[in-house]
């Protein structure tokens, strides 16, 4: 509910407040960047140790400026995701099963971040120099891919057997995992929202930014159907972002 009300309301307030300024300048340009992403991941069994996954970001950004302040909405293709490297044990009588997980998940989004940027420049260059920025984002899952190479070590007394479980496939949008046994897709909820904060530096029309983005939505799909379901995994996006933008237009 927070993502569907507070985040859009904040974004609309930023944009409408900016458009009301009489001395506003408008610039637009490409934005490219690197994401280093992860997602705290837990299920009914435990919380897993997750690692970072790198990805790219590319799109277009607009700078609506008035003095030291500017509002910068963007439309970007953004790769996020996470890796799991962990293990757990299950006991069945004399048997001990140790499962070692090695999994990677790449999630591809179409994202709309909207940042309020304050620049510490002076005089005619008030929109340049060191920057502080913060703002909300919303994004829609476009797909992705996963891969895992897991291993079960089954110990019964002094006897140990090894079983491997390997698979790869696509990430799909859905609130529930498919009930079909032939469907091997990994399902993730399609809507994400959150906020980002960070530092930047602008020289002329070139802008560099380094930020941290935190998702507020649980992206885990549940098992079953809308009539009868059980909770699925719980995870949300966490991303360190580095980006470069170059603006064209009035300054």
C-alpha cells in the first residue's frame, strides 16, 4: 500500500513544485551506469547469505533546474538481482542432509527514479559542483534469468552420497509460482518501489552520481493460487549505483 500511495504522491509533488517555477531551465540527455545489487533473502527455513550481482543501467534523464535546486526524473532500463552462497542442514533419523546453495538471479526492470538535487555551485554556475540528491522510484519487472548449481550431501553413519541439482531459466512476473510441474520459471512480483540517496558532482553539462537505492516492496511470489496459498520467499532490492549523465538544452 505504501508503494502505491506515498511514493507516487511524493513524485507528483516534486514534479508539480518544479513546473511551478518561473525561471526553470530544461535539459535532457542520456544516462548510463553500473549497478552493484543484492537482496536480503529468507524463506520459512532461514535467512540466507546473499552476495552482490553487477548489472547495467541505461536510459534518458531530464534536469528541471532553478538555481541550486533541480528535479531530475529519468526513464531507465536497470539490471538488479542477487546471488546466494549458503548452506543448511536437515536431520532425518540417522541421516544428515547438508544442502549447499550456489544461485544467481538477475532481475531486469524499467525504472522511473525522480531525484531532488541540490548543487553547491556559486553564481552563474549554481547548478554545478558537489551535489546531494534523494528521491523515490517506481519500477516494473521486465524479466530476467536465474541459474543454480546446488548440492546435497547425505550422510548416514559413515556413508556419504552426493546429489547435484542444476538448472537455469527465465525470471517471470507473477504473484504466485506456477502450479505446473513443467514450468521451471522463477517468479517475482512485477512492481517495485523505493528510494535512493547519494552524492554527485556536475561540471558543465556532465554529471556523475554515486548513490544507494533501497526497495520497500517484498518481491517474493507465493506458492499456490489466490484461493489457497502459502508464503513464498521474502526479498527486496538493495543497490549501489554509479551513473553518468550528459545534458543538452538550456543551462
